[in-house]
């Protein structure tokens, strides 16, 4: 009877291990970092500024595009980010200390004249901040077909702009109770 009990326990342990053992060797997809939107994230270990959800919304012929992204500066000092695209003058953005500049949301997108990349392709961009050598990455180029990008597409009225930091919420006093 003892041998049946031991065999039953061993068989139960084997079934349990077989049913759950694959979680020990299978990578968990929830631990994989990725850009959850159409743009790409760029992180430079040596530079102070992180780039979030960078993408370009371009004209149909790809000659002009608007850079859409969020630039995050978690440091205690303002920092400058230089963005280089082949054949185009470098774009420079200053991000205040502990702040975020959101191009296309809280600030106007940066216009890239002479982009020479049609929607559906990618364009190589070099992001450099602080004393780092920077990071090159492929940034997707989209068009204004989708409703949420239609107002971000470049037009003849769109002029180059200098981004401004996203305003931080201010503390306001609670209203006085009314009698």
C-alpha cells in the first residue's frame, strides 16, 4: 500500500511539473520592451535625453515631413538634443530640467524640409544629447491618411518652429466653501 501511495505522489508531481514546467523555459512576452505605438523609442545610455515615440508625418512625395516625438529630460539641468538627418540642417531642441517637450501634442512638430523619404519607408536619424556620441536609428515615415495624423501632416501653411516645453500643472488653492 505504501508503494501505491509513493507511486501516486510521484505521478502527481510529474504531471504537475509537466503541466507547469514550460513556464520555466519559455520567455515571458510581458517582459519584452517595445514601442507600443507607430514611432520608435531611442535611449542613449550616455546622454541625458530620452526620445519617445519618434515618427515623421510626411507629404505624399516625401519632400517635407514633420517630426513628432516626446523628449524627456529627467536630469536637474536643461539639456540640448541635436537631431541629424542626411542632407538636412541639424535640428536642435532644448529640454528644460526635469521636463518633457512633446512635439505634435504640447508643441508644434519640427518641420524637415528636404526629407527625401516617402511615407511607408524609414529615415535614418541621429539623436545626440549631452557629451554622448549619440544613437542612430531608423524612424518610420507615415502620411496623414489616418485621422489622428491628419492634423500633423505638413502643409504649405506649416512653418518651421521652435518647440516649447510642455507646461507643468500648477497647484491651485482649493476654492473657499460657499455659505
